[in-house]
C-alpha cells in the first residue's frame, strides 16, 4: 500500500473506514437487538443528567419495596434513567427490583402474593398493604396475558409485581416477567395497568 500514489492510499483508507463503520452499524442495529428479549425496545437514556443519589434517597425515605437491595453498576443506572422516562415516582427502586430479579430469578423478600397479604390481614376492615408491611408490596402472582400484548408463552409463565407502592391503594405501575427467562432479562413494565408494555433494558 505504501508504494501506491497518495490519492490511491487515501481512497483505500477511506474505503476501509467506511467498511468498519458499516460493520459497527450492523452489529449495533441488527445483531445486538437480535439478542434482546422479544418485544424489547431500545431508547436513548440520558445517564449524564441522572442524580442517582437523590433518587436513591427518595426511595429510601418513602420505604419503597426494593430500595435497600444496594445493587450498583451501569445496569442499575440505566434502568433508573429508564424508569424516569416511564414516569415512575421511584425509578431507583424499580431498577433495584428488576436487576435483583434478573440476577436471582426471584422477587425481593419485600414482595408478597395476594394470598400471603390476605393471610396477614390485607383488605380486612379496610387495611392496605402498608398497614401490614410499611415497605411491602404485592408481587409474584400469575399474570395471564389475556390482553395478548406480550409474547405467547405456556400457561403460568408470566408473573406480575407492583411498582411505586408507598401507601393506600395500589397504583397502575407494574412489572411483568417471564418466570423462566428472568436471567435473560425478559421483564416488561406497564404504567397504565396493562394497556401497554415496554421491555426493560437488558444491559448498558
């Protein structure tokens, strides 16, 4: 190549650069999404503007389920930013819960199924979840996917858990996850009580 005239060398270098850019684009736009869970949606996350410490403090003060898991790293930061995008009140707790779920295959101990909550007195004489457990939330019950908005799975594959619960009646925000594929990050969020779902970011 060094023996070629300068114009030919420049053309060769330019061609190599364009090829490298094309390969990188193919990996990012084609190969990487192919390894995301079905239905995954990638959205730009503004991590630079994220005040993680303030969001962590807000979740701790409200005693939101999952606030004290103490998980760290790029994935927690990315999911916190994603939770903010989705309009969650406590995106840090959401990031902690979903990362814990992906790593362990189960919900944190602050969650209880509806049956467990009823055994503790939930709905008895108007009692709410915070009456029986100040940092508790409902989670772990089967989600039937009757709306058909998530990928088709065998019966009892999906489970659901509340988000942003602090006190009183339960809100509309939930995560739904595939019990058999949590390690792959098969987790979705709904903030409108199952009218729509968005895949939770798998990595960052």
